[in-house]
C-alpha cells in the first residue's frame, strides 16, 4: 500500500455509521477509557455550525481509512467584535495506518479546501508536534485565549493557523468551542450500546479518567 494510493472526498450520508465505527476504533482508549468521538461526530452533523462542504473521508481501494470535519465558531474579541473562525475535528486515521503520513495528507487537503472557501483561521485543541508541520502555532502567539481558563494557565494544547495571512492582526480575545462538542457521558454510553462491545481500559498517557 502506497502513501499515494488514496482519495479524499466528501462524506456521504449512507456511510455515516461506517465512519462512526472508524472514529471509534481510532480513538478507543486513547484519551480516556473508551471514547466519545464517534458520538461527537454523530451529533455535530446536525449542528447549525457544521460545515458540510468541509466534511471529508479518506479512502484506499474503497475502504474508509480517515475522516475530518470542520465547524464554524467565533472569537469574542476584546474590542467587542465577534471574529468568525473555524474549528476542526475530530480528525482520525485507522489505527493500523497511523504515523505513516496519511493524517498529514488529509489535514493539508482539508485546510486547503477551507482556504478555497474563504475562511480566515482555524483554532482547535491538538499536539503542536504534529500540527505544527501543517502551519499551526500556539494560539497565544496570536493573542487568542482559550475560554474558561485563567490567562496564566498552560494553553499549549490550543493551536491556531491563519488561512488568510493577517486575518487575526489586531485581534485579541477568547475562543469559544461550539456547544456541539459538549456531549453528556450518559448519552455517549447509550449511543455506544449500538456498537460491538469493546473493553474500556485505563492506560498511561490518557488525559481524562
């Protein structure tokens, strides 16, 4: 299998469940015992902030191996303006194909499509070691703060990339995560009952307990 033997295309409604299964496999026991990301994308597709034109699937030989999506949100600027921006994810690659370059190709393609649509910037939570390779930097360097956190707190997880150079010039303020990302654990548990049973494990490196 070559890194170049892939296509990236819009997600279709008839494959929503398959993509949710892919996301579940990709995130299971990574950040917490089990995961919630498959339910998150299920909810986000019906959110008014969802950008349907930026909902992508990556496939090889007809098999879905990755996905990414974007949501509209805002920065509440300190001068009273609301600055329109995007946030992103969950983005995933099939577990057995991680760290082979597919994720970066999916990410870079997705960002280029957002550029073509005229969006000004993307902000989200991620690892700078990976996303920095695609032009992201710490959001604090742009003067943007993560909501509900003290200004002196470690916000190194909070990243930003301008899609239009200079879009955030003169902007300082607080980023707002779209409400659709906040899902109830009980709703996640109920949704997960419709999938094959998998063992939840508490593993080193998980962020949430």
